[in-house]
């Protein structure tokens, strides 16, 4: 089975390949799309983590665009541009696992985690895009445009950009984007959601029933946005190097290939989830709410005091 990555981060990719080798031994072929200038560094980093087949293709060559043109694109558009070029150009296998260089398995993963008994891919959803709360980043805009595509095409509005590897098939991908292009969607879309949202319209017998996602650290920090559905289980980590650096949630924890590492990550995440839900922020955290901002910490302290007062009042007030 082939797994397909976009990457420009040799060390991050090597860490992910090490986890794949440990937890997904049925993956025996890796395809990496990366800027030409990074190929040598990726080859060196990957060599110590991966012993099976690995093939590199250049961003610039498969898209016929310059490095500067690709860099000028927003993150979401660039990713879709590259992945479309990979699939339409025939670089992928007919059946492949689409992933990213920071989607790391935390435990033993079988093909049955990605497909039903008939071999049909299981789409892993994390949201109803009709309720997606953001409109600021390129990722947000991609969700909004994808919602529009789904509605125009009469498809359900579940979102499948769940930051975990998912099984796909080349011919269905091509039909999905043909349908998306028919409503002028362009490349500022969520390719995961288009595949599992429109796929059942073009190939209804080739998809299993969708199920909730299984990703830790999506979102990056607890309560960064409200969950629409909780993970069905935890099987993958949406890896952030910042979480392992000073002030990160997983600072000091061993790599995901070490015994007990997955459990400690889940425990650390849940502890942070409870604390942040109670507006308790560790002074050492590099969190998005109080990082480097004394006035923000003061504001949070005031909110926490108000929350405690409200909770106390609710307990002591007669019904």
C-alpha cells in the first residue's frame, strides 16, 4: 500500500515515517511531493527512518509552476494544487493513503481502520461544515467554499479534513474534482471533504458509512474551537513540533514510537483540556490565549474569578 505526503520539513517527515514503520507495517511504498531544493535533505533524513520504497517528486515539476509561484499561494490552495497534480499526473498508485508529514500513528493501525470488510474507504468526519465557526484563515475560507460546493451538488455537509491519513482511489478522486470544477470551485477547497462528500455521489457503491475522526491534537490546543463531534477513539496524532518544544503540551515526553508514549500524550492532553476549560493556564505554556501577553494573563485571571463566583452562586442559590 502506498502512502502519499507533501513535505518541506525533513525532520518532521522522518519522525512520521518512523512512526508509520512501527505502527503501519502494511505500508510499503512512500511518495513524497516536496520542493526540489529540499530533496537531498529529505532523502538523508528519511534514510534513517524508512527502509522500504520511497520516491520523491518535485513540486515545481509536477505543477509546471515556479517555486516563487507556489510559495505565493495560501497554504490551502497550494496543498490542493500539489495533490491534484500528483493524482491527475498519474504519480500516485490507483489506491493510496493520503496523509501529511505531521499525521502520526500512535498505536497499531490496520487497513480495517480505514476500510470496511468489503474494502470500501471509511471517511472520517470531524465537523458539519454548516456549523464551522471560523472565517479568518485560508483553512477557514476553504471550509466555507467547500460547504458551497457540497450544497450546490446536493451532498451532505460533513467535513472530512480530520488531520489523519485516509484511504482514497485515483479514479474517484478525478471524478470528484471534475464535479467540483463544474461549479467553478478552484483549488481553495478542502480536498478531503470533497473526496468523501462528493465521492458517494459519483461512486455510491464504493464508500463505507462515515465515522468520526480519531485524531489527537486537532485542534492544536484544547478548546481552540468547539468540537462538533468528539473523536471516536485516538489512533493518530496531529503532530505539532511546538508541542514538544519548551512550553508545549508534550514537552519532555518520548517519541510516539516509545512504549507508553501514546498514553502519556492522551493524559497530558486531557489534563490541559480540563484546565483550560476551567480557565487555568499554566504559566509555562505557549498557548494561543496568553502566550507572551501579560495583559492577556490578567484578563484570563479575571474571567476565571468571575467563573468561580458564578459557579459558587449557582451552588448556593435556592432553586
